[in-house]
C-alpha cells in the first residue's frame, strides 16, 4: 500500500488488504466521498456543484453504509435475482444483433458499434426507460465520469453535471408516477412500489435508479471492449473461444480480472487504525486497488498473463468489488459481455486487430476502457 | 452453530466464493448451506461470508 502525496489518499494494492478495506464497512465508510471532494473545490466550482452534493448526500447504494445500504439494497435486490437475469439473454442477443445489422459489416468498430450502444439498450429495458430518452443515458454517464475523473474539475463540468442530474430527477419522477397507474415488469415499477410502501424515500429511489442507469452502462462498455481487445491480442485464445463458445463466460471472468473497468473503489476511514504495516488516520481516503489486487501474484499464477482458460476456483477477482457493495448488476454485466462475444464471433469469425494497433484508453483514472476498437473480420469462404 | 439463509438472499454468490465448503447455489441460483460449519475454520469462513453478504441474508445461530 502507498500514500500518494499528490492525490492525498492511500492506495491499497494487495488482494488481502483490498479485502480488509472492502470487507469492513464499519471502519471504512462509503459515505461522504463526494461531499469531501466538492468541499475541496474552489468556491465557484463548489457552488455550481450543489445539486451534485445533494444527489450523493441522498442515501443510495454507492454512497451509503448499513443500515441504510442494506435497506435500499434489499428493496432493489429482487430485480437482480438469477431467475430475473438469466432470461434476459434473449433480449440482449436480439439487441446485439439489431445493432450489428445496422453497421458497415466490413469495417466494424467494437466500441461505437456494440460496446457503447448495447449496455444502453439493456439497462433501458431493465429499468424501463422509454426509447425517446435513451440518448440521454450516455450524456449523464459521461457527465458523472468527468465530474469525478477529470484531471482538473472546472465550473463547466460542475454546471453540466448539475443540470443533467436535475433533468434526470424530473424524468425518473415522471416515469415512476406513470408506473403507479400502469405498472410493468421493470425497475421503475419496483421503485414506485418501494416508495409507496415506505421502505425508501422518493429521493432515495430516484438517486438509486439513476445510479443503476449510470453504473450499468459505461462499465459494461469498458468490459466488452477490454474483453474483445485482449482476446484478439491472443489469436490462439480467440480461435479456442470461437470453436468452444462454452468457454466464453470464463473468458469474461479473465477479462474482468485482467483489465477491471473500475480500477479502484474508495472508502473513508472512520477511525484511526492499522492497515498492513501502516497507520490509517480517521478521515483518510483509502482507494482499494481492484485492478491491482486482480494481479496479486499471491493469488493468481502468472497474473500479468491473459489466459481465458484460467480457473477461478482458488481465488476470485474483485473487479465487481467485494463485500456488501458488491456490484448489484454483476450478473447482467457478465451475461451481456458473454452474449456480445458470442454474437461478435458469429458475425465476424476470428477477427484480427489492425496491423500496428495501439490501444487508445480513456484518459481518466476512475475508468479503464478503450475509446475505439476497429477489428478486421475473418475472411470466410 | 447453525447457518440460516433468509429470503433476502439475492444469489450474489459471494458466500460461495468466500466459504465454498459451507455454501452452494441451489437450482434457482440462490445460496444454500451444503455443510454446517462444524470446525473453527469453517465457522470463521461462514461468519466472514455473513459479514460480507450484500443482502445481510446470512445469520449464524448459536
């Protein structure tokens, strides 16, 4: 583990210490990260960020501790039960095929053609977002990512994210109201139910659903593009997966391990205590290095090698986090990535990366994904 | 000691990763106890799984 003077936080990189931080919400809280960040901005940017501060001060999954976290997670957890998620495969496949029907089949680019639009379609179906509003999903996703990940946050970022949050608050409230008179089988219906039975407040429900919109989107884009990139870097592994598609789910796990879409998670120490060989002070920001722990040589053989046949029985990766904040949508992300890979193999065979391809990563520390991924379809008779 | 899984289980599967000797998944993908923790080591693993359960659905009864 390291103290970063410039970033003013601890970075924990071993699997055991990441497990200790994420496994102990009493000592390492999820509350207050956003208000702390906003509190350190200049007056002008901070005042433009008031809506953002209020949004994250509202209890929601990512920025709450037990008992609030448990209450909200239970209210929405039924939407991600295995029996709810598994049947989504057909819908995901249909969406992926529809998207690929519309592109130039000789010059596919995995990111804009599939990895970006597919998660928007899938999360919209699950949540119940109408067609006409789906193009607003990438906007709020990007605004949030820039707000928290931009190297230097300026007043434009703050104003933009504040106004997008206000817009989404209105949209989600309207749709929840519509579900009260005509319920469906979606998360907006569930949100209206749990507000009406008093389990969560209206603001908590809206903040939680918006979080699901954003979290279910950019991260899955990154997962799909990272998985395709690393598989195609290893043509022998790509051929194996094309001929034995049953191995694809394991390849998704390896992509999650090898190139975690969210490289870090963050907590704030609630008391002064030892961690590893160091002393953490109350109030210290602690970054749990998910991507680093996934390469911990104590837990994974040849950790820097990408191997779709790796077995995960002994040690599991922490790309979805660990403990009570474990990604709620993980089963959807896994299924979506697996279906995306299946459909790509079916359409383009064992595609290749262009000669001299150099990955172009998003230049943001909170998000690991490719901006673009052109592939060359296999020439088939 | 007895491990009880409540109806809040959402099948996140984390307990199976943390304590594979104690927990398994049933046909619906939900957690089930495959072996009561009858050793100190298994009990520690079961407690850890209970602490880490996102749904707080695991209880260890005396």
